[in-house]
C-alpha cells in the first residue's frame, strides 16, 4: 500500500495535474478552433460586456428565474460548488503537501470548518442522488455517466473525511482519497465535469445574444 | 405520469410518407453529413456540458401543463439529439418520426428554458438542429411542409399569387376610401421612409389588418410604401421546417425589395416569427451580421407614432386588459417596455399576467407548431393548459397579443378552456379608438 | 439608360414645370411624379374625384381617364406607360392609349434596354403569362412568376406552374410542378422550383436556377439541367461572348461561381450574388462576403480589400474597366465604391451608381439631411433637390443630365462634368 501511496502522491499526482491542465487547455483550444471554423458567425456576437453581465446574474444565488424556481437545488448547488473549491484548495493537509513538495504555503481553513464543509459536499451529493432517483424530470434524463461523476465526487470527499477522522485504515483511505481526487481531476476535461470549463462560454454566448442582439435579459 | 414520445405517436401524412422512404443506413448517411457540415462547437458544447439537472423542466409550458417529464426541454434533447449522437446516426425510421414529432410539435423554440439553465444551453437551437436533420431526411409534418413549398414557389407562405397581392391592396385601399376618401396604400414608391411588410395570412384571411394599418398610417401622415412584387412577405416557415436554403431565399427577396425601394427601414405588422427570421436568423444565413435594412416591429412603430403625437387617441379602450408577451419580440427583441407603454396609452387599466415580460409563457402556436396543422392541434392546446390558467388568473376579458401566431394559439386555448376572452391586436384597438380627423 | 444626342444638351438649368403637382383638370390629388429620360416631361397619376384617375404630363391630363391608374413608368425611349383598369379589366396604357386587350389583371410593366419593347404580366381567368407590346402569350399557365423580358426585347420568360396542385399536396409538389416558359411555351423538363430565369439576347436561350428535389439545386439551360448538384444557387447569367451560363452556387457552406463544367470561382465566400458580365464577357463581377458580415465586390474572383457590412447595386461598364457598387451600414452611412476604392462622401441614402458607357465615369444620386444631390467621381454638384431622378450621361460623357424637384419646381439641368466641384 505504501508503494501505491508513493505512486499516488508522486507520478500519478503529476499525471493527474498534467492531464487536468493540459487536457483542459487542449479541450478549450480545440473547441475554440471548432467554433471559429464552423460557428464563426455566432462567435462574432460574443461580447465581454454581455457575457459577464449574464454570468454575473447567474452567479448570484436566486439571481435568475431558474434559481428562484428551484430554491432547494439553488441552495445546495451553491454550497456544493463553493465547498468543492474551498475545501481542496484551503485544506490544511493539502497546503502541507504543497509546502513539502514545493515549499510554499498560504492561509488554511480551520480544520473544524473544513470538516463541516466536507460534510456539506457529501450531503449535497446525497441530495443530488436523491433528485436523480426521485424527481421524474431528473430521473428521465439521468444516465450511468451522471452517476459515475457523482460517485467520483462523493468518493473523493468521503474518503477524505474518513481518513481525516481516522476511521478505517488510514493509509488505505488516504491512498484511495488521493486516487479518487486524481481521477476527478483527470475526468474534468473529458466528462460532464467539463461544464466547469465550457459553462462560462455557453452562458456568455447566450448572454451576448440576449444582451447585444435581442436586448432582453437572460436570467 | 411518465410517458415517452413513443406513447403519443400521431399520424401525419408528411411524417408517414417521409419515414416510409427511409432505412437506417440512409438515415445514418444523411445525419452524418449534416453533423459534419453543420454541427459545430455550439452543439458539441451543449450536449457535453448539460449536467442533466432537470432545472429546465419548469421552463416549458408543455411540461407545466402535463407534468410529464418527457416534455421537459432536456427530455426532448434526450429523446432526440443524444440518441442520434449515441448511435452515430444509425437510428430507425420510426425513431426519426419521434424526433420530428418532438422537434416540430412539442417545442415552440420559445427560448424560455434559457432563463432556467445555469449553463445557458440553447435547447431551441438543438431542436432546430433536429428539425434540420428531419428536413434533410424528408420527414416533416404535411401542413408546415406545404407552407414551405408555398414559400419556395411564391415567396409567401399562403400561395398568394403575384396579382392577388396587388389586387388585395387595391381592394383594401378602395374599402378604406369609403371611410377616409384621401386614403392611399402607396405602392412601389421609391425613397419612402419605410416599407410596410405584412405576412401572407393578412391578404389571405385578415385583410382588415391591412385596412387598419393603412388607415393609421394615412392618419399619421407618414411617408410609406408597400411593394407590388414578391418579397413583401417576411414570414418564414422554411426557417421552422429546417429548409435554411429557402429561408435565406425568402429574406433575400425581402431585403432586396426594401433596398430596391430605397426605404430607410422596414416596418412590419404584428407578427413574431417573421421578426425572428429577419432579425437574427435568415440574415445570418445570408452572411449579414445584422439585418441590412432595419426592421421595426409594429409595437415599436406604434410607440413612435403615439410618442411623437402623430396619432392621438380619441378615447381609451375600456379595460381592464392583459398583455401577452410574444416570445419572438420580447425574448427575441426586448420590446416589453414599449409594449406596455403602448398598451397603457391606448387602454384603460392593465392587469399583468404572471409571469410576464421575458418570463412569459409561450402561446404554444409559435415555432411553426400551429403550422403543423390539424393533426397536432390538440397537442398545442392540451400542452398549454398552463397558459389557460395564467390567462384566467388575470380575471380580465381582453387579451392584447401583438403577434399572429399568438392569436391563433391563444384563440384555441380560450375556446377550449372556456375563458370567454377576446383577443386584440394593438392595431385593432388603435384603429378603433384613435382620433380620425381624416375620416369623412 | 441610354442618352440621345438629339436631347437638349445645352449646359444650364431650366424649369420645366413651375408646379410639379399641377394638373390642368380638376383633381383631388396627384401622386408621385416620374420624369422622362430626356427630362422634358414630368408625369403623375391624378385622382379626379369620384373614383376616377388619369395621368398628367407637364400638368396636362391624358384624354382618357380610368377607374384605376398606377405604376407610372417611362420607357427608356421616352414613352409613358401606366397600368390602368376600366370596367374591372386591366391593361397597359402607353401615352394615353390603352392596349386593345384587357385582362382580369395586369401589372409589372418592363422594358427592353432601348425601350423599344414594352411587356407586362397578365392574369386572365386564373391563368398567367406575359403580354408584349399588346400581344399576350398564346399559352397561359396556372401560375407564373419571376417574369423576365430579354434586354433586346425579343423574348420573354417566366417560371410557370405546369401541373395542378391540390391543397397541401406535398407529394405532387416534390415530384415537380414548375418549368420555365419562353414566350409562353414551357420547357419539357419539370422541376420542383424554377427561380430567376435569364434570357440570352438574340438567341432567346433561357437559363434558370432549379431545385430538383428539396435539397438539390442546379441550373437548367433550355430545359437541360447541369449534372452537378449544389446546396443552393442564385440566378444565372449568360456570358455575352460565348453564351456560357454561370451562376453563384453553394457547396459545403461556401459560395462560388459555377458553370456546367464545375466551379469557375472556387467556393471561398460566405456569400456571392448578383453576378454581372461586361459586354465582352471578359469581366465578371459579383457581390461577395469573404468572411461573415463583411461584404465587398469580387472582380474575376478577386475580392476588393475594403469590406462593408452591406454591399448592393453592383454595376459593370460595358468595357469592364469600371466596376461600381454602393455600401452601407444599417441602411445608413452609404458609400460609393468604384474599382475597389471608396469615395470620401458618406450619405444617408444612395440610389445606385450610374456608369458612363463612353468614359467610365461614375455618377450617383445621393441623399443627405433630407436633400437629394448628384455626385460625380466623388464630387458633388451644388444643386440639391427635395426629390430627384437618376443622372444620365450625355452620349459623349462630357455632360450629365440632372432632373429633380426643388420646392414646387421641376428642373432639368445639363451639367458639364466640370460643374461637379463639391
């Protein structure tokens, strides 16, 4: 297991970050090239002003019709996404690893808070799972892919939670946690998680069409 | 209750004949050609980034009316585009029938779902893409296809022949001269301030709208003209069948007519989809970034006439009234404030619908759905009970809808649900209540 | 418009009519006036009251009056035509004389280039065709449109419906119900659609854009279609020298120019339309968009470098040395383009460049701040008008005939080229 751990924090970590960064850039670049080649007419309507206007309104909780009409989902989605970024980046044990490997450090979340936020992510995942199972309009469009992505996120945070609380075999769980996290990073450019990359562009594009051309709000 | 499109199959001569000519191999070949030629980054991004959250369900009036998940915008994509992509186009003729039924008759391309999707996915675009595929496969509902044929053969949507158009204008001019002896419908006047454009249902069935517009323009003393050649109709059902080539040809003729007449702008009657065609669809297919000649919808033009004092109201229309916001000029052009200013200026008391403005529910006739004809009439009436509830909740007896398709759709809903409302165009009310100094 | 040496070309201004709206007969109103090519006459439809109309020429009414009269047009040889109706039947009246035969409807008067031939569209008992100098086609059709008269006036053509179509009968339509009739007689070939027929001078050969199915566009010449299929096509043109037919066609989303042997301009444009040959056929120009939203003119496939949101009104001089067009943005800020360069003036409206066949100079009627004026080679003539008519060059190109109404007066001005100083 130690070897696996070493592999996970060493070469696999490099691989995961590499695939995430290079893969994301490559996907963004290839999508931009495709857009220029086949959607040039539509690309020409994109403006910073209206892209940002739309994104801004959609970043505010309950700032759009869609958010307002789905209050529970809105709250959970915001908590989930905020925690999804805050916890991995500002967790003390993650910062320690940056420090050990590269010798830089920054402010960390208090452990208790980070723990709470981790729980929040797991609860959010359960909420999403409940929606996929129980709400007919969500169940109707849910596929294995959606479950895999959800399980990946849940596994990453739950193994982290267990490892932190020393429940079960610490080394095994830590290794699993790292592997899950790495799998998630690798998955971002190539799965539904790519909405993290493309979502701003699709929102920005439609915001530009509504703002610059149709002169109507899109939130 | 959860159903799928297979549970509500509707027979249509166009769809049946279309799929009878197909095999999975033929389908695949066509679909792959369309995808290779026209499927770009938008389609790819939309399909990939959709997180299947289902938030868009409540955006759709079909879903809100049926509460059946298979009517949600994302469900329409699931039952069409995702399957097509998953199978790389190798799908059955019957599946294409389902695609056509969803894309042509269960989506009005109203774009309300863009107000629900955090990722800004344009489901209307995806449904248009499915329609494009169906058009290329020859699987289109009979009645709307006939309309597209009319467009190609006559450059208008109702088989109006060249002489019938002029004859109708001359006839309406004669009729209106009984009321205003000096009235003219000036044809082919080069250099007029604007060309007035109407859609083919006006000369065909609703000639009083031409009469009213002519009366209002003559009373206002504006410098206008109408063309005596094809190119007068900017409506565009080819845009909705997926026949982009005919769509382009129609609007090319339309803009070329306005350019030939050297008018400053085109003012168009109270139609929604025709505005969409010339404002941000067909003009783009033709390579123009924006419309080459500005197009002003009646809402905006009436607003100008009222604000400049060119027309005055002798009285206000007895209210209260409610306002229906047509998708194509509200979500499509942001005319909600001007529409309200006009209605408040001409009517006594306005009761707003909820939701309204950009968030308004579609009439369920637009996007070519009403043009799919009798086989699908019930689909759009039952599929919009939410609109009936919305109308009923206003408690008023008059609904103003400045759009032809909206009139068609709302009229059917009002009858079916016994709402006892009357529908009005802005032009109806302005003509009825304005000061008529020029009248004899 | 071909100028005549016999016209009054003495430089100077002359008021032809003190009151452009005048009519010697008692009348309710006069309508938009038309000026004769030589500038000596101004004509307008006049409403005589009681639902009667006539035409006034220099304020003098025609002897006849009508239930309706409209579409007043001067032919290039100076004859004045109107579409008129009496007892519910329509015909064309030329200089006050109605053609013998009248129809359930007549409209769309057109002229040959020299004005010697006058044609119009007719509908008689629900059948459609054309009438040339008073003689209707022998064969009329269930429907007809896209009417054309050859430049030399020898032949006429139209897209005609040759098979009946029931209501909403999409199957029959897709099997083809349209053809092209030349002088009334349809081709043997039937297509789904026929668009924009063109007629070759002298020979009377006709070409049209066709749709063989909903997806397959091509060009047919005298009823014989090209083998090649395209995604879309605009109207064809005849090479004036060798009779070759070319048309803008679309393939894989891009436009080029093709003949029956394939592309002669590679499909490299977002848009390509209104092709036009010089008289010798050596120059072929068209309006093109090298990229989305950017339009210009391509001459023999090479686009000019300056691009604009909209380009219209392409003109090619007979010798091909001058190619002119006009550009606009949002139907305003009109510019004049000549051989790739842009005139400095920016106008509220331009009415299409006019090229002098003798010298290649370009004159344009333009509008700014509600006044119309004339610009030649980028320089304006000092006179402005409320409403004007297009400029006409003298046969030698040394002078330009300006016609316009200022205040109430209709004036004709012969301006030497040197008078354009603005």
